[in-house]
């Protein structure tokens, strides 16, 4: 089962599942691949921004210049660029993924946006956050928490990486909501707020229970 999970997770991340609507049809020649037109990435970003409202995710994270945020399952970076702009110039985004190849696509996107210096790429395992304890203002999981072998255990470990007033934000499709809420409660997290900026997705903000 674990090998099947990892394979599925890799394939999902390679398609940008964390930061791209999973109903998007494949776009031949799009992205950062060879032979793509110079504006392909821009069109992909504009479509993502229109469909997913990343501004609302940044708002939920409550981050700003100087903040330190972890972007879990960052994929090709469609959300990461927004996080980087929010924390620049002296903040830091740790962009994690289990696939180093897709993080190379993220690096190319950040370079075009002039944000490479703000983001650290980090290849991690599928079942552990691999984040420093007490170091993060916010941790974002965008369309990724349902891939974890044990979501509650993952969230419990991730909570250790938060600063005292830090938050974990989960954004996913609405049909994954019940699983995420249950896992967060089991992990000792408390739901602080929730919104539905687009009909297909929810954004839930969690803090560590006192």
C-alpha cells in the first residue's frame, strides 16, 4: 500500500495537484518544458489565480514581510509565487515536495518572477513534514493532505514546527473537507476559521489547542 501511495503522490505532484485545479485538461507544450512559448507559464498562472483565489489563501495564512511559511506539496509553484511575494523581501518560504523534478519547475517559475532568493526548495518524505520545530508562522497544505498515509499523525508532527501563534491552513476540494477536519481534531488542532472563496474549494485555518 505504501508503494502505491508514494507512486500516486508523485504522479499527483508532478501534475501540480497541490497548486493546480485537478480538473484542468493537459495543455500540450505548457509549463516549463522545452519548446513551450514564453507566455505559457503566464497563462497557466492567470488561469490558476482566477480559479483558485490565492489571495484568499495568503490572507488566511496571515503572513507578511518577514514571515516564515512552509508550502507543503508545492509542486510547480503556482501558489508559492504568491507566498514569496507576501513575505518578501526578508521573509522565507520553505517549499517542500517529495519529487525533486517538480521542484525544478518551481525554481524556473520563481526565477522568472524574481523571487528565487525568498524560497528554499526541500525534498521530503511522504509521511513526515521535516520542518524545524518552533520556526514557522504558518504552514500551508494545498490539495495535498488527503495523500498522507496518516493525516492526523502528519498534522500532529507539523504542529511542533509552528511558532506560539502559528497556524496551519488547509485548502482543498470540498469533498476532502470532512477527512481533513477529523484528522485535524485528532491531531489536537482547533478550527479557527473557514471560508469558501470558490465553490469547489474550502480554506480552513487551524491553531494548536491550548
